[in-house]
C-alpha cells in the first residue's frame, strides 16, 4: 500500500475501507475510469463544435447587421438592433462558458475519484511522476493534485479562448457600428476609446465568468487576488491550498478518532492567544494598535497575531523570515479563513495542525512528545502547558511569560492552586526529560513566581 509522508499512512485516508471489499472497489474503479474517458470525449467534441459555431455565429451577426437595420429601419431604431445583436452574442458566450466550466468540473471530479479508488486498491505511480506530469490522472497520487482550474494556458482554457476572442471581436464590431450610428451619444473624441472599452470590458467579464465558475471548494475571488498579491511581493503561498486544507481537516478527524477531547484546550487557547477570538473576523484591531505603539516605543513590544492569523501562517505561508510581508498576507487572508470556516472549525484545525514544538505539529504529536501517548481529556494544567508551548521551536522555558499568564489564569478563576502545582510538575518533568531547555534556577524562579 501507499505510505504517506506522515506515519499514519493510507488508513488515515480510508478508515472505512477493508480488503474484503476489494472487488467492489475494483468495479467502482472501472466505472469511474469509463466516466472520465466519456467526459473527456464530450469536452473535446464540444470544443470542436463550439469553434465552428462561434465562428459561424460571429460571421452571421456581423454580416447581417446592416441588412437587419435596413429591413427594420422604420420599425426598430438601429441602436436597438445593435443592442439585440450584442445581447445574442453575449448570451451565447455566457452559456457556452458556463457549459465548458461545468464539463471541466465533471472531468476533474471524475479524475479525483479515479485517483482515490486507485489508491484504495494499492496502486501508486511513485517515481513514474518524474515522467508523467503529476497533475495528470496518469501520474497523480493525490486527488487534489487535479485542480479545477489548471491555468489559462492549459487545455481546460482552450474553449474560453475560442469563445472570448470571437465574441470580443463581434462585440468590437457591433460597438463600432452602434457608436457610429449614434454620434450624439458619444463624441468623436471618444469614438475609439469607447469601442475598445466595450471590447475589453466584455473580454475581462468573460474571464471572470469562466474563472469564478471553476472555483474549488474553499476558493474565492478574494483568495485568488491575495495569491496574486503574494507573488507580486515575493512571498508566494502554498501552491495547493485545497490539499493543505484537506490535510488539516484530516488531522482533526485523527484527533477525534483517538478520542482526544479538546474542550479544555480550546478554552486555554482562546485565553492565552486571543481573548477576542469570538468577536472579531480574524483581525484584532486592538492588537494592531498595540503593535504600532510598540514600534513607536510608546509601549513594550507585544505580539498581535490572532488565532486565525497564526493558523494562516502555519498552513499557507512557507517563508516566515520575511516578517513584514508575512504580516501583510496574514492580515489579508484572515478574513477569508473566517468566511469559509466557522470559528469552531478554525479552533479544531488550529489545535490539530499548528506547531507546538520543533517538528511537532498538532496536539496529538505534542502529547506524544511530552507524555508518550495522547491524553483523552487534558486537565487544566495540561491544557495550559500545551498551549504555552505553541510555536516554541527552540524548546526554551519562557519563565516570565509563564508566570504572568498563570497568575492571570488564577485571577480569572480558570486555574486553582492544585492546577498550578500540577503545572509546575509538568514543566519540571519536561526539563528533566530534556524536552524543554532550562536551568534549575529558572525552574525555581518559575515555582516561586507561580505560587507568589
């Protein structure tokens, strides 16, 4: 079987699949492969028909416009006929673009199903992906390697170019005719500008129609814009965002499968990292003000990243060294995340995905790292300990931060004296096991500070 790039392997992807169902999966694979072949054939035939139809319709509309105007000259004003002809070509193009986007969607979903079934049956192309493009069905091991919109210069966009170029040419011609017949509406000075504007407007509109029709599950126009922005500023995002989200959700399912209750952990996550989590849309403007005041040295410097921003940084940003640009992308993507996920799902993904220690991602790995096994129901002390270790890649004991936060938790009634004693024991044990780097002096300072 295929072994994934993390230790749980294929069973984490297909927990309900059993080998005695192999014949059923094989028959399902055959049907899916035939459906994919059928969809691709329909797409190819429709592309050829559209090329001929679009060219014929464009020639007909352009060639017959003068005749139509002369025939209906005393009945319908010329500009009305121009508008009708424009509406015909725009309507035809709109329907055609929607049709091809639906066909492309059907092809991709059929391809994803083929890949899933192939993997369930134990087939991997592995090193063959060096020869076959890994976004093609033949060479893909991951279903989400097949994108609904692979790019403007791929086969999926050929129908768009056929339709948009022909329709834009017709729109330009009809616009010119309309402007020429109505000099009182548009002055001669803006004659050429008006014609070009109409043609360009329709071309851009057709691009938007086609692209929006091929948005993936969590993709939005806002995300597309920010992906382009990130490239411009030299901080590109993770290429396959849908796959990253899939892996993050898979981590949530794994946490749930292991019966790890995260209620207490969520409570301390919000308390320590983002007290206003439920009241903002991913950006805390209070924190931004504190950051600005810190930069101006009016107040001490402090972190201002919300839980949503931290999740954005973990999942989608690869280069964390470019701090200012990274912060811009975090602030940009945070509202997008809150628009596609509920706050509860954001918390689940955060706890199951973010980095708790060096090479330790997700609460399950963090528990195994510190305590040898997952804890089904973390105590107050354990929940505090885990959240305090978030993003501590140097594994150091941050004594002052822990003391301040623990005192605040006690004042808020979230922890009592027995919880604080357990917390000190957890840090002492982690230092003794060399999971946290510290000195005995720092441990003593921590104990005195928490109990003060």
